[in-house]
C-alpha cells in the first residue's frame, strides 16, 4: 500500500471577504468572530481565486497533510502521481484537476447580486473550459439578522434582457434585485444555481457550496462586482465589457412556484441499512458537472467506491475511517480528500453526518 490508497487530511482555511463567524462555530474555534480573515473557506481546492494577490499566487488552493506527514498544496500532491490519486476514469473526464470546487460561504451580509456563465459562454468570452454551475446546501442560519435567512434566486415572470438592461444602465441595483425571487431558506435545504441564473446569498445564510472549478463571476453592475478571471477582458471596450456581463445571463422568468420546482433540490436515498443512509442532494436531476451526497451514519458501512476521487466534509459527530493501511480518526469540521481507490475502506461512528462531493462522471443507482 502507499499514500495514494489512504485518506488525506486537508488543512482548514478562511479566505476573502468579511465574516466567518459561523465557520468558526462549526470548527469549534472560540470565540467565533466575523473579521477580515474571510467569510469563505475553499475545501479540497486546486482552483485559484480570480486575480489573486501578487504575494499569494496560490490564493484559494488547499493544502493537504499526507499520510507520511508531508504538507503541501493539494495540486502538488496530485502532481506526484496523478493516475494513482485520480484514476483513469477521472482523468479521461476531468484531466489532472479535481473537476469540482467546494466552499463554505458565510453571509454576514447579503452577497452582491451576480451570475456565472455557461460553459459555452465561458469558452467564448474567457477561453475557459469551465463555466460555473453551482449549488448551495444550507447548513446553518444566523439568529441575529434583521430578517430570516433568505436567498435571491431566479428571474420573475416577464423579465427580458431589455428590461434587465434598462435598470443595469441606470445603475439601479434595487430594481434589478426586485426582478429576482426572494426565498426564505431553512437548514437542510439544497438549491441548484444554474449557469446564467441571477442569485445572491442573503444575510444569515451559512452554506456548503459545490460548483464547477471556476471563479468566473459577473455582478449585476460593473461597479459592484467586476469581472473576475478576465485575461481577455483587460483591454476590451466598454461595450464589449457590458456584452460579456449581460450576455452571461439566461433570461428565463418563472412564477415563484415554478422557480422553486426548478431550483430547489429534493433528496433521493441511494443506499441505506442498519448503519443509516446516504442521500443524493444535488446531481443528475440538475447537472452532470458535479454532485454531492450526505451520509448519516450510526454504526459501520463501507466507503462507497465511485471510481473517482471525493472530498468529504464532516458536519456532525465523530468516528473513524478504517482502511488497509490503518485508521483515520474523524470529527466535526474535518475536511478529507479521498483518492479514487482506498481498498476495503469502511466508515464507523455515532451520529456522523458527512457530505461527499463528487466530480463529473460519478454515477448513482437506487
């Protein structure tokens, strides 16, 4: 056996923005604080933020502690032996990247209204192989916000590009927000955010975000959220800048009820037993680009062999991963990278709640 057949422990981080109190709470950090350390955590990431600081060229990339005790960036560890870490099936679909990006987002205040391009628009305008479909899994809400936790998600009926552009060129962000549905959210709900769909996390939301591995974001207004990851945008004209931004939206409006049917995901159990169960939260019903499941474990069960690498987040409880080379103790807030092949691996615990995040290519049954 080798380090490529064992789970790897990821190093926790917090990046960009102001906030992060709920991330601290989950991690058992006392006192939990909102500060400039960051309102996000990027988990199992080999993706850099768009336009990283010159002093931090790997900003956004996760570090990992290998079973032999060495610490390095995850992308460096993968590069040591990509096929041993990722497997042939994954590399045929996703190359030497992870193919998925996972984050905690802790909205102390409402995020700016934004959207992300489809793969086709991203390839045309940014030369990127990835757009940015994403999803949110609500794992907490703040109890001290002015109103219950909410999201803005999806266009209301009757929205057209012409109507959107009218408010865009007036710089009226409130009017743009009013063209979108406002949805009160609860812990345990999952939402898919399709490419081109306008959205914003409202204050008080604490979510796991699972998405394509891209940081291309366009804000509702240029002054509020500039285009990121823009190697082709530096010297473009104002008209071209606006076209890239406005062309990123998919102008499809729906009623409130139809909008919920479109974007709010329903759980589907894919396996269960005396040990507990595992549900798919977002996956093939919404997108083929990524998926994630939640396993609730009291007892012992095998680590599901997908034939692909996985990233696991322990949301509650404690236990262990038993494998051919030994045992890894796990507890709430641990972040684990799982190479594609860990023979004979089993997970045991009491009250374990684990989110497993998967790249494109993973199939489900049940």
